[in-house]
C-alpha cells in the first residue's frame, strides 16, 4: 500500500504537479485505508464510484491549488446532491438530496474529491458518535474508545489518515471535542464565516461548518476555500483574507487570557498539566498570560439546553414523513403519520432533545426560560467581547476528559453535556475556536487545547496554533492505515 | 414541590412534538423534564443588567434579495423523495378535523 | 331575541404582488401547473435557509403607510410552530413580536358619519401550500408555499356587519390602488376572518368570542357576522354560555358552522427566527417605497369632484382603476374631465368590454384623447359620428381628422345646407310649428329629431338648434 496520504499537502501537491501521481492514486489509497480499517466505521456512505470518476476527470486538469485532487470526508449532515445524506438518522436513511450545500460547491470548485459521508451522532446530537443509527465510530488511537462527537466520523477519518481533510459541524463543541479525542486540528469558525446553506440544522444560532485537518496550515487552507458570504445564507459575512497569512509570525507580546472557569478541578489532571506546559511555553516567549472572569460562562450549559433544544425542536419538525425521508407505512390518518414516523424515525437522544425543546418553548416557559436565556446570552457575549478589548486570544482545555470507553455515559444527559462545558460558551458567543493537539496522556491518548478568538480573528488563532504546533512537534499519526496488511 | 410533571403535561409536550411515546417513556419524561427544569431554574434567578436579547450572534443586519425569479424545480424533482404521490401532487392521508 | 351590543375584530390576510416568494426566488404565481413554482426552500428541505425578498419589505412599508400605521424601523421574524401538512417546515415564519406596522386606521363613512376603524398591527408572514381533499387523501401543491402575505389586524372596534363590510371594501380599495395586492377574494389573495362577541351593556366586559374563518366574499362577511350575532344572542337569551370556537360560513346553509372548539390557548411555541438577522429600515427605503405609491382613491375623488365629474361617474371611475389611471394622465392639462369621464365610461368602456382590452392596449394616445374630447365638446363629432369611428380611433395610429376624412364622415356644419333642410322640415310639420308657437317645448325636440333623421344624424346639433329657433321665430 502506498503512503501518499501520510504526506503533507505541499508534498502531495509537488507529486501531482510533477505527474508522479494522479488524483486517482490518492482516491484509491483512501479506499484501501477504509477497507483496511473497516471496524473504524468512520463512514455512513461511501462515494467510491463517483470519486474515482471525478479523479479521472481531474487527471488532465491543471493543478490549481494545494487542495486540488485531495480526498475529503464530509460529515453526513452536510447536503450532497445525488449522494445519500442521512445525518446519522434512520429518518433520512433513504434520502438522496437534490441540491448541494454551499460548502460542497466550494470544495468541488477547489478540486477536492469527496470520498464519503462521515459518521456522526444522529442529527449532531451527542458527543461520542454513539447515537448514530449506523453504529458508533471508533477512536483510531484505541478502538475500544469513543472518537468524541458529534463529528466523530470526520475526526477518526482524518486522524487515521484516510483522508487528509474532513468537514465537520460544531453546535456546542462537535468539531473541537472529537478533534481533541482524536488528536487533530479542528476549527469552529466565527458564526457567519461559513455559509450554513445545506447544513442540516440542529440549532441555527449556534451551528457552524468547519475544517478538520492533520495540522494547522492545512486547516487554514481549507477555511480559505469554504469561507465567505453566500447569497443563500443571510447570516453569512463577506471576508476576503488569507488565513495562512500570520502562520509562522512571531507571537512575542501576545496577550492571552485564561477564564478561571477553564482551569477548575473537574477537568482531568493530565489535561491541566499539558495546558500548564503551554502556559509556561508562552510566558517564555514573552506572552502575557492572565486569568480572567467571563460572565455566566459557568451557566453556559443550562443556557445551551434552553436555546439549542428549543431551536432543535423547531428545526427537526420538518421531518414528518410527507416530502422526504422515512415515512410510517400504514397511517390511520395524518396525525398517526406524524406520531409514528417521528417515533420510529428518530433515535432516543434526538427524541429526548425534541421533547425538552418543545417543553421549554411551550406555554409560559418561553417567557420564563427562553427569553431569559437570550438576555443572558447577550451579556455573556458582551463579556467575551470585553476581554478581547485587552487580549488577543483566550485559551483553555478543549474537553474535561480524554477519550472514554465506548458504551459509557450514553444515557446520562448531564454527563453528556459536561463533555461540552468548555466548548459551548464559544458557540453561545458566536466566536471562532480551535482544538489544537498539545500532548498525550500516560496511556498515549491525545490531549487538546482550545484557542478562542474575537469574532473573525481566525488568522490570529492560526498564528498562535502554528507556533505551539511547531514547538511541540508531536507525532499525531496513530499509524493504523494498512500496516496490518503488510 | 412536585418532583415530577403530570402525565397530562408530558402528553401535551409529546403531542406538540408529534412523537408517540409509551407508558414507560411518559414516566421517564415526567421525572426527566422536571429534573431538567430544576437544573435550569438558576437561569431565571440571574439578574442581568440590560434587557437586550441575543437571538443569534449575527454580525450584520439582513440584506435583501432582489425580486428576480431564479431556478425552480420541475414537479418530477419535487416528487423525487416523496413517499406518497399522485400525479403532480404529494399525497398525505386526509386531515381529520372535528367538523 | 334581545338586543345585544356586538364587538367585532377583523383579520385580513393579503397576498402581496411580487415577482418572487418571500423567502425564495421561486415565482409568485397563480393558476400554474401543480408543483411547478417551487424550489428546495419552499419545500422545507433539510439544510435550506430563508432569504428575504426586498420587494416584500417595500410593499409592506407601503401597506403600513396607506393604512396610517407607524412603521417599525428595527424588526425581526419569529417562528410559529405547529404541525399541518400545508406547513412545509411545520413552522411558519411570521412577525409575532415586532410587526412592521402598528397603530393605524382606516376611515369609513357610515351614514353621514366618518369613523376610524383602528388597526392594531400589520405583520409580514409566509403563505402555506394548498391542499385539495380527494376521498381519504389530501393532495399538496407547493406553488403557494412561501407566497408573501401581510396580515392586517383590526382592533375590536367594529360594531356592526355594515361597518365590517365598509371597512373591508375600503381596505380592498386602498390595497388594490396601492399595487400592494390584487385582492381577489375568489383566488384567495385576500382572506378574511372575523372575531365576533356580544354583550348586554356597554359597561359589561366583552363576551366570549367566536372566530369565523376564511369567509369567501365581503358580502358574506356581513352575512356571517349577522348570523353569528343571532346565534350568540339566542344562546344568551336562553341563559346558556358557550366556549370559544372557530367557525366557518357556509354559503349553502347561509349560516356559520362549527369547525372546532378552541383548545385552551394554542401552544405555538413562538421564538425569534435565528436564520434572519435584524431588519433595519433606512429612511431611504421607507421614503422610496412611499414615493412609489400611486394616487389613492380619496385623493382621486377629491380632484374629480373639483374638475366637475358627476358623483356617479366618480364612483364608476374609482371602481375601474385602469380608466381612472388613464384619466389621471391628464391631471396637468386643461382637459374637460366631465366630458372625458363620460366618454371613458360610455363608448370607450363599451368598446373595451366588447374587445376585452385594457385602455393601455389601444391606440388612444394622450394627444388623440385630448383631441377627441375637444371634438365631442364642440360638436364636431356627434354621438352618431363617434360610434361610427370609435373603433378606428382606438385601433389605428391615424389622427381623428384623418379618420373623419377617410370615412367620409359628414358633420354638416354648412349653415346654408342646414337651413334648407330646416325649412323643409318646418313646411312638412305645420302642427308642430303650431304647438311650438303655443309654447309647447316638446315640439322643438320633435322637429330636431326630424332634422337629424333627414341628415342621417350627421348634422351639428348645436347649429341645427340655432337655425331652427331662428326660423320658427321669424
């Protein structure tokens, strides 16, 4: 088996330009690696035939960018025309979309090749990829562990070098947390940075699509491709910048804030130790590192439950068995169709969240809880923005734990949200946030840190991340792919 | 204070959500929804200083779309994913009204 | 049956006249092949998002303005959540908290009094898809899904079915004249719901209200309200109480019938729509929208009156907007509006009805119409002449003079020739001459008629009259 997919994008690009390899070689290698690691269950639907054909079509085209001809995995809540899109749910088991998401049009234009649709928690509701109708994805570092979630398939696929790039989506940590569990770089961009048109909505005011990659530079490259205003998404914003532009630039005198809440003792000691090492490193480089307070950051989980579940209950109302997707076969009447379609089509976690959301918006609850949550959310965002008046970036851990065993905590609602306790505030405030691998636990599981920026300060995040990445020079390849076959 | 919602309250929510639930689930939600409510109760105790809402972290106001007709689907495409159809129409079981 | 005081509130949904839907670029059209005017957004496909049509905002600004509402500068949309097969996303995007217009009114004339019907709010929302029932299934056509609507909510300040009808007629006239909607109730582009309650004394609190949904015509709104007042009165007379209900008006039974008893408050779980950021209306968009408004009916009435148009013609003109628009092209000319309105509502209307044309599709240029009115005014053209050549005037590019010449239309203005005919008629009708001398005015009409007959209607009547009286008095 070839090992082109272990190379950097620059190295692959050289081979393509010099005609040493063709895009098809890369696609074939991706599928060989999938085949060799079937138990990983990173994909729900493979796109083999179309990917090979596309590779063939690209063969004679000019290599226009570093992402040209590169295999990519797409989280299965991103709509792909003519390629089954399930969002990890039985509800959409038979759903063949008739349009492409904006990001899909952009990665196609950039010459990337879609290998398949990555596994995920059903409708992105979960933090371990165990709520998927298509079975859990496994963590490439230890296949008895969860990869995190909800973009667990995307994280596992990139970590195991099946594709160099994946797209994920992040509503409360769904890119950053699995990236930390799998040892990859994952960015949730600023709300509005990437068009959400074609992302199956979980919570519209929190969702963002973002790149998941093996390193910082490649992450910035993908963001360059997928960002920008779309006429299809009123909340998207025009940006015209190169996210790689500050990579490698000196970080001296950078001012870094750490929310006190982000170093509390519910966080795994090994994670705190790794973060301490980073703090030392930054201070050695003349960075200012201060501990700060951010209003209501400790209340983010209950706020999130109100807002995200409320929006989700409305967003998922459209799955009713009438226009697309699963439909109960012999309904007595329309109400029977609704009740049974949604009972059978949704999994337990999704139903639970729809019930919570419906409850919290019903009757007087909307004024008691929902409006109140929106008001506090405003204060929380303002508190974050105040910090950024004095600091360049905020750092902290990404997750409170490293990857945990499959099967654990599936039914513990509170614990499930605790996974996201450090990532949720970033979504609530609409900020960009990244997971950067910063080390390993004693049992050699990846540990990640979170770097949070002011709105549209992604370039600065990449600047700091690239510095730390270079200093640490970690080996983040779990070395699975194909070794067993040799 | 009750430690659970009434069965009727849970059934009302399930009906709003149009999800059929069985007795075991009703019982589960009676407890779970109440527990959740207690957890988020603290939110109502917060005295925030201003009354501004953050509906979403928008970075801009709405722009408007020009009133020009764009691409449309043909009826065949409309019906492509529909489980029940008749002619050019999507079909549903009739709505029972209490007329 | 005792007398009760009715209190009525009216909600009107109006489909806006735009090219595209409110949240997608699909065509806003009526009467097309089922499911041919849709895209993935209208169908509520997963992943789709709304985009806001500029024309909807501009049109709603116009509506708020003509209905004397205050215009809210910063608004957002809300989601109204309910499951129904005609509601593709199972939520409707509407404005529950920040309607674009509020605190307005429409003035009606009831008897000789003027009354302001107060408007609580105007909000923007999307229409549902259309469902047709066939046995045990319903067929869904999504062409209407996402058509822009405004809902106009009156305060409960309407006190009779008559006021309700006058209000709706005025509303329709205003919205139609403002190009906001074509207001065709039969095509569903205007839909009326009435909330009716009654009470014994004005000091009593309002009685239990019943809503009558989707009434098919303005006159039926009147009937429905009367029937509903009657129904509630009988119940109260008997000392019965009743629950809030939703009813509909049945044409055939000529009565309201029960649809459903209202549940204890519908639980629509409203919350702000996160997919559409705030709408900030600049002065520029408000002013430019209002500037686009054509002249409204009351203003037209006033001007027509000032320019001597008869009351009956004013009513007819307002009822025919395209003729009124045409006449308004001459506001800055000295045109005789009285004569012009007679012509427009008489022979020209007859021609337009016959040919099913709009006046804008004829060859009646501004210059030609001015010429025509003048020629009729000074009797160059008799009404007989006009009938002979009107088709040509409206269908060809030729001037009226050219047509007269070509057609050999003779309008005998040669007084010598007329004098001969007048004398001939006088000689042939000695009795009438006698009557005339005896002071019977009728005689002169008869003689005139005889002369016109003699000239096959082509004599200039003014001239004939002059010569005839001259000769008779000799």
